[in-house]
């Protein structure tokens, strides 16, 4: 299918061409017609499937000939990084349309607050905002949302995980009830359904949610003890021409330690974690995106939704706690049909957790033994694990056997 078949307004279509999009992704193919019809919907699809354009293009099509100072569209997204990223895509697509947006996000810098306030008071078609910060502005009385027609919630599951549900509910009290509401989520837990019931009217449900990494990703796992991991990383990265590489770990302590080791070993690596100031995080992300350094060591704060093109290699330094996180982390590579490699380090205690991930993604991932110079790692034997659990710990056994795949909507 071609983008021209959507019959988007010519100036919007030119933006699509200028952005180099040739064919719509599956999510875009399903979502754009429904969004153009003006229906409410909830769309569930994993990271990296092209959800941003799926709502931005219809939104622009709707707004294009009705430029006004009144806010007609509001996009809510969980983090400052995402708000900025959506804003950038908006500006890219909107290049020929004359439509403008204001990005509203939190941060400690008070001049940003003032800029946001001035921009809002001057007026604009579109707000792209994180819920907490928008609510702070709303509470001061100068944000007029009374003529809003389009509400979009991007990464709704993440917003709920981050505790934004009350903020969202409050924001909605400022909006006309006659509006089109579009919700996007990577997962469909029951609390998302509750929110959808509250916000959407006769919604269409769009599901592309096979929770699986994109097809172009080559996945494999190393069986390795914790004390072998750093040497294995060096071995994997040494003497290679490195494209962009992200190494994920679940704790910021490990991120800091590994980062220090890598720097000591002479690799051009940077770290990103929640101890960094917002501004520092932005610089790191921007430089990584612009390929100023090849290796980023990160906690999960960057695993969801942040858009960096063409990550060649993602390494899970440890097995993610949630199977969904695995998909999000691996989702950093092979976005929009390029190819990439996703490697996971599995130590002796993470074996059952990894087995759960394999079950969720319905794939058995190839286990690579350590290279000889690293030394032998643990053996991957899920049956042995189970037997051990049975023999040694009833509690553990019960827990392990009771673990089930998260319910999934078809
Ligand atoms: P999601 O929100 O589902 O995680 P994004 O909207 O951030 O995904 O898109 C992921 C990446 O794929 C972005 O770099 C985006 O520019 C690119 N992309 C999206 N749709 C297309 C398309 N139809 N053709 C080419 N690239 C696309
Ligand atoms: Mg997104």
C-alpha cells in the first residue's frame, strides 16, 4: 500500500514524502483510515511500529485548513524525551502545512516554564505535553482547552505506570466531551481498559500486539556468570567497527560500573540513568543519536519509546525483569524494517526468567556458549532448574510454576 491511498491533504502528503516514508507500516495502515473517519480508538502495538505518524498525519489532515489560535489538538505522552521527540516529528511532517505545536514538559529550568507560558498565551493549534506539567499550567488558568477537538494519549500504559492517571483524569475535565480521542499503548493491562472505557466513546480496537521483537532482529543469548560479563562485553565490542550499540542493565549501579569499566578499557561509551539531570540526559541522547559516540549504557529509562535510528546491537547485560521490557529493549534495534542484533546475558539465576520471556515471545532463543578465553558459563537447562527447585524449595517451585504469560488481547 502507498501513503497516497489515504488521500491525505496534499501538504501533509508532501511532509510524508519529505520525511522519506514510502510505505505505511501495519499500524499506520490500520490506524490512519479510522483516525481520518473521526472515530475513537485504542491501538495496541509494540514499540517501533510507527505509531507516531499513525496519529500525527490524520491530525494534521483534520487541522490543516482551520488554522486558529485556539488549541484544537492535545497529545499527552509520559516523558519529556518523548514529548520532544513527538514535537520533532510533528515539525517534520508539518513543514508544508504551516501548522505549529508547542511542547510542554517538566524540568527544573524556570525559563522553560516562562517560555511555555508565553507560547500558550500567544496561542497555537497543538499542544504536545506531559500530563504533570500541563496540569500545572492548567491550574493557573491561562490554558484554554474549551475548543479542543482531538485528544491523543501516546504510551498510555507508560503514563499509568508512572502514576499519571489522576492527572489525566483532571486534564480531561477541561476538555469538551465532544471530541475524538485516540489512545496508543504497547500493552493492554486491565487498567488500560478501565481508562479506555472512561475516555473513549464506542471505540474501535486495533491490535497489532504480538509482543514480539521486530522481525529483522537476530536474537541470541550468552550463558555467562556475572563475573564474566564485563570481559565478554569487551570481547564482543573489541576490534569492531561499531555502529550504535546500547547496553541495558536493570540497575543504575551496574550501569555506572560497566560504563566506568568500558571507559577504562578505552571504549567511547556514555551512560544514561536517572541520577543524571534532565539536561545531561538530553545531551547524552542527542549526541548518541547524532553518532558522536558509539556505545550507550542505559537503564530502562530509555528503553521505551525513545527513537534512535539504526541501532546495530542491543545487549541486555542482565535479563530484564519483565518480558515486556525485553521486547522494549530489543525493540531499540531493527526499527522500521532495518536489521539488528539483540544479545542477552543470562547468569545461573536468571534462567527461569529468561524462559518466561521465550514463552511470551513464542521463540526459543539460541544460547551461545562463552568464547574459550572467557571461560565456561552456566549451562542452560530449564528442566534441571525445575528439578532443583522441586528438590530444594517448594516456595520457589510454586512461584515458578504459577508464572503465567500476561493476558493478551487478541
Ligand atoms: P512507535 O511510536 O510505535 O514506537 P515511532 O513512531 O517512533 O514508533 O517510529 C519508529 C521509527 O520508524 C521512527 O524512526 C520513524 O521515523 C520510523 N517510521 C515510522 N513509520 C515509518 C514508515 N512508514 N516508513 C519509514 N519509517 C517509518
Ligand atoms: Mg511511540
